[in-house]
C-alpha cells in the first residue's frame, strides 16, 4: 500500500508511483480534521507513455467537481507526472481508500481518515501519524534563506 516501485519488464521499465502527503512524504495513511482540505499528491516517475493519472475512491473515479469542492490537478514534473487531489471542507464521509494509477499496471493506495472532535480525542490516545490541517507547509529552504537575509540586513546597518 502507498508505494509501487518501478520494475524492468523486457525492454521497458514500469514507472514508480507513490502517494505523498502535503509535506512530500510517501504515505499509506493520512489523517485530516473535519473542514480542512485533503491534499494528496500522486507522483509517477518516469512519465508513462500516453497513460493518464487517475484517482479513484474504491472503484469510483474521482474527478474535479467544483460544486463539491473536489479538484484534481495533473502536470508534468521533470521526467514524471504530478497529480494533486484536493477535497475542500472535508467531511467524515470523505474518509476511505483512495488510489492513483497510471494505466492498468501501476497503482498506489492511501487510506484517508477525516476526523471530528470525538475521533480526534480517541486518536490522540494512540497512533503517531501526523494530522494534517489542510495547509501546505512552507518550503523548508525558505527559513535559512530568511535568516541569511536578516543577518545581512543587520550587518549592513551596523
């Protein structure tokens, strides 16, 4: 569950595929608060020839549905594909097994848990997977850059 590593079959390589959380870490389970935005990224490397990335929940395709707050964005990313699944104002009923696939041969799965207050209290007693609040984290290189910038400004003023 979560990650499917590429393998060589004959003359072609089957791509790697994985589902990542908003922090960019491969996951097989993801936890979100009610009313937050579910954000999952499917990464396929290298790009499979003419194979679209598809999201499903169980056996049902998940596609962009603005009236429901669901958006799927797929784009090229270096030598691969990136497909984001966003579910705005997530409800407990959005919990379930989601998967992304590229063609019929590769697939990655993630179990999404959308938790309300009571479920959050129970979860705090056990389990250590991070709880996402639906916001994307700031880039990890930004903080050192800001430190250097502030240091330079202070030195320039003295």
